[in-house]
């Protein structure tokens, strides 16, 4: 397993800690499960969707599942 550091917004950190506590798991487990969920939605070899003039999905502040829905 690789150890790494990431920067996340305070609100997201607090929410992830809440999820961890409510589900009796570690913060690290919440992060791993979140990454696994995102990776499943972006399979290897899949072309990145064009934004079609919309805001950059990486910086829009919208949850990733809303950004990847394919709807404008």
C-alpha cells in the first residue's frame, strides 16, 4: 500500500470524518472507498468527455457524480 498526502477542503474533510464515525471505519477507509467509486466510473481507455463550453468539471465544485452524468 502507498502512503500519500492530499489537500481537501475543510468541509469535505469534516463530512468524510462524519461518514467514518457513523460507519465505524477509519478516515483512510472512507477515502479509499471514495477513490474506488470514482475509478469505477472512469474505466481505463475511456476517452475524457469534452465539456462543451461548460465549466471545468474538476474545479466546478459540483459532486463528481453530477459532473459525469453526461447531461449539460
